[in-house]
């Protein structure tokens, strides 16, 4: 069984999620747009071991503190979708200019592809490739635990990620959203846990 906690106090207002397996206490952190220390302190107090730090995509507000996470969780593997790693190295790709910065970031340890599994004890998160917002955007989900993290592919309030940045593509985004919609097989109330996916179901008709 997976549990999760949301952390959101960064300048970009992007979420970081700590998702852990209740039994083994093994965890993944999703996205690094918030400083690492509160997550580190929470993990320590809950005896949680962070095995993975996963970036849903390469945009600045989701990766800004990745080096801090490397230091706080030195045994964790840092991962991103295969096609987004090059965006880390490019100001226009990681959109740091939008935040008044001109930053480039280092490479990651693992490049993820659709269908890859992130193992946390007996639990797992599956990687779903959802290009559109960026070429290598990914969502992470557990069908068993009815949990999905959607990055900037899908927002609360029914919105979807912008596709007008360099490397964005609205037509490809539509295909990704249809793909997520086709996976909506569990009861509606359960999707509330996923926070964002309920909106996909409500707005599903407009996406087809
Ligand atoms: Fe983004």
C-alpha cells in the first residue's frame, strides 16, 4: 500500500510529492521545485528511505533544487523522462528565463521510458510517457493504489499544461491526454486521491 504527502512552498508553486510503501518505508520523491529540508525532516521522522527522486519534466520550477536533493538523499537515484534530459542543459528548454534566471542543470542517473517500473518495497509506480507540455513529460501511477502524479500534463481546475514553450506540442498533448483518459478504470471517488485526475474524467468529452 502506498501513502503520499504533498509539499508545496516553492516560488513556482509546483508540487513535490513524497510517495512511500507503508511496509518497507521505501519512497520516491516526485519533483524538486521545493527545498529538500522539510521533506528530509519528514522522511527522517517517519523512518522513510528515499530510493528515487523523479522529475516529471525538465522545467525550472520542477527541477530547481535537484542538487539539494542529491545531497539530502545521496543514495537515491535521480531520474527524468528520456526525452527531457536534454532540456535540463538548455535555458530555453528548462524555461529558467521565465523565472528571471538563466540556469542549466546537470544530467540525471536514470532516463525513464514508458512502462518502466519504480519499485518501492512490494509496491510499484509505473511510468507513463505523456509528451506535449515537454517531449519527455511523464506521469507516474499505481493502479493498485489508485494514485497518479500528473506533473504539468494536467492541473487542478481542469487545466492542462501549456504547449507554447519551445518543444511543446498541442497535437501530441491531445494524444497523451486521451491516453490518460483511457486508463481511468477505477471508481470516480477514488480519483480524488489523485487530485488531478478527477478533472480529466469530468472534462473527458472535450478531449476526444
Ligand atoms: Fe512545466
